[in-house]
């Protein structure tokens, strides 16, 4: 498995600009909300040229993905080597439920930013390293629960339930509280894995 915790070596000025841009983007989101996240606004807030932002991140989706890395790395470290039941040491069924809970919590913390990343590159989510790692982990656990289950399909199905765009729709348009979503996802997982 691989973590998204290493950036390629970069020049000192490029590393400095990267930190300035990410800090400015985070500050804009905290102060003015996700709608303030534009390449122009970020460049201005970071005191760099907009070309620098585009060269480093490509587009708004690339910038959003960089802003998401820290949370993604923390989740991956937790399920790979953290304490049970999310980490190793608990029965696989308990680990599946803990993973789905942790993933929902992680998505909720950065849901709007995840939606920006998803919308910038439609269809790229399932091909990206975070999805691939989560899918492999979940499929492995499902296979450990019951080798007869179609683990790859079920992993996709569970991850689809926690799509940031779907969660955005459910929490805003349907006004579902996150606890309702959590309870329903857990009930479905328990039914499938029993």
C-alpha cells in the first residue's frame, strides 16, 4: 500500500511558494468559505503570481487535492497502524465498521473541499491514490469477513455510499443529519457482513 505523504523534491523557492499558497488557501476557506477558493484569490492572498499557482497545482482541483493530503494521510496511518478497531488487532467486521465511521468523519471535516476536487476532475476520484488505497483496504477486510462475498464490488458499493457529492446532497438538500447517515451506512454494512 502507498501513502500520499511524500512530495517530489523541489527547489527551496518552490517549496516556500507551495507552503505560502497552501496556507493562503486554507486561510481563505476558513475566513470566507469554499466559494473564496479561486486561483486568483489564492495567488493574491499568498502574494505570488497567479501563474505560479497554476504551474504548481495545474487547476483548482489540483490545489484542492493538495489541501486534502494531510487528512488523507492521517486516515491511512490510522487504519494501517493505529489502534484497534480502526487499526490492526480487531476482528475484520469491526474494522470495516470502524473504517466506514472514520471515513465518514474524514469526509465531513473537508466535504466541501472534496466536492471541489471531485467536480474539477469528474471520474478521477476512483482512479486516484486515496480511493485505490481505501478500496484495497476495505476489500481486504471484507474478504477476511467472508471469502465468499464479492469483496471488490462491495468495497466500491460502500465507498459510493460515502461519496462527498452524495453526502453533500444528503446533508444539504435532504437535510439528513450526519448521525442518520452513519447509522444507515453501519446498518447496511452489518446486514451485508452478517
